[in-house]
């Protein structure tokens, strides 16, 4: 049975605000990471490994900064807590795997279609530009020929 004193968020409205803020910040961070991946030309798996390493280092630093007298034993306990939290994240991800896969495939297919449409539009614009240039060359040639006469 849940202890009412264990309610860290007070009421549902407070939790909703927290959750909304968390999701917004997560989205901003995701965008920054995506831009970094594009700039550095690295893939998702490599980036995930770097982020896990960074998360571990940040958690260790947070322990040192937040505890008055950090100790090896305390750090190890905090790392065990982190391991449990990561396990919970993985369990949740497994539960939602089918839904995630469906959404991810759909988003990937949509992005591919958009990229193909964009490439076709660029090719058409380039072809039209070449045709316009050829017509301009023809007009220029006719002007020269009529000026010679």
C-alpha cells in the first residue's frame, strides 16, 4: 500500500507540469543531439554509446557535487541505483517495443518519401534551369546573327 507521505509531486497537476517540462527539455536535447549527429556524420548506435557514457559520468559528478562527504561506497550505491533506473527504462521500452517500432517505421518511410519528392523537385528545377539557359543561348545567337546582317 502506498504511503501518502511518499507523494513527491503533491497533486496530479504538479506532476503534469513536471512531465510536460521534462518532455519539452528532452525534445530540445534530442534536437541538439540530432544536429550534432548530422554535423559529425555519426550514427544513432555510436551516439547512444556516447550518451550512455556521458550519462554515467554526469551521474557520478552529480553524486560528488550533491553529497557533503562523498565516498567510494556511496558512489557505488548511487551507481547501483542508476543501474536499477536504467533497468526500469529498458523494461518500459520492451513493453512499448511494438508501438515504437510501428511509429518509427512510419516516420522513416515518411522521411524517405519526403526526401524522394524533394530530390525530384530539385531535378525538375535543374532541368528547367538548363532549358531556360539553352533558350537564352539560342536568343543570344539569333541576336548576333541578325546584328551581322
